[in-house]
C-alpha cells in the first residue's frame, strides 16, 4: 500500500478506522453499548488481525442514532429494530422513486 492509498481511505466512510475504545469515546458511550448493538446485529464491526473490533464512520453514525433512541428511553433491542426499519423504508422509497423516474422517462406502457 502506498501513502496515496492510505490518505485516500481518510475520505472512505466504510473504512474501519476507529478502535472500540476510540469509537465509544467519540460517541460518549461505553464499549458494552457498542458490543450490545453488535450483538443485536445493527452493526458488524470489522476485526483487526489481532481480533479487535474496528468501526467505520458510517457505523459510528448508526451507533449515534441508536444511542439517541436509547437516551430517549427506548430499549436497545427496539432501538436497533427501529433503525433497521428506517433504513429499509429509506431504501424502498429510493427504489420507488427510481421506478417512477424510469416510468416517466419511458412514457406510459403500451396496451
């Protein structure tokens, strides 16, 4: 890997750049919270060669949303399910918009 490759990863939201300790510190939470949302399969951290959990910025945003819900009194399992459903809804709406756009570009179907 060259230095240019390393610097390119700084902009990659999916690059697992943060250790569990650093991720917990950034989120203002505990490492056990991160383990709990991992066990609930909300996020799956990558593992270093030594087996340590590593988190991406994208995963930290999801964890921050979970923490927000938990801080409002939502049980952690429910918070994880809510986030998963929100993500599925967003994806379905994106697909629907793509279909509508394609349909409007192609005109009405032939009878």
